[in-house]
């Protein structure tokens, strides 16, 4: 008896145009949701790829500029004794400051390493110091500054490390 009623119900549903239309509407709505989700995923993937490409191009440019920053820092470390040398130093300081600000605007950050533990993923040890007053593996001096963009390493910091 029940079987006859379910078969009769299916036949009635096929004859019922509103049931067919509701099923078609539900199928179309499901397709719309899937297409919307696919498009949203495409948009996010495209944005991520664009950002990655931009970071890669910036990283290449910055790697080429960093030796000039190093040269400016060495020039600033030299003592200036007379007025002409002081004027020259102020000009070098201005160029150095402007260059660092430009790098900061592009997301480039220097690594802060002195006093931290040595990490071979971020640092390059070029010398060891006796461990007096420092814990084993602690960075005691920075010989060349390291830089990063976000979590991407541009150049490791060259450091001196305490050995216990």
C-alpha cells in the first residue's frame, strides 16, 4: 500500500509543474553558489600571485641596492674632523636616511640581531667570540646588516657568535 502511494506521489510530482520548477530553481541556485565560490577563490589566488610577484621583483631590486647602503654606512662610520668633512658627512647622512626610508616604504626591514640567539636561517656566522658574559650561541656583534621583506629573507646578517 505504501509503495503504491510513493509511486503515485512521484507521478504526481512529475505532473506538478511547480515541483519541477522548484527542483530546477534549487539546482540553479546551487550552481550559482558554486560559481560564486569558484570566482572568489580565483580572485584570492590571483591577488596572492600578484603580491608574490611584486615581492619577488622588489626583493631583486633591493638585493642590488643593499651594497650601496653598506657603503654609505661605512662612510658614516669614518670620523670627520674638520668643517668640510662635517658638511660631507651631513650629505651622506641625508642620502643614507632617504635610501633607508625608501626601502621601508617598500616593506624592507633590517634584522635586529645583537643579543639574539644565532639562527642559521636568518644569520651567517663569520666569527666566534669567547663566551665571557654571553650565553652560548648568542650574537655578540653584527658585521653586515641583514634585511627581510615580511617573512622573506633578502640577505642574512653576518654576525659574531659567542662560543661557550
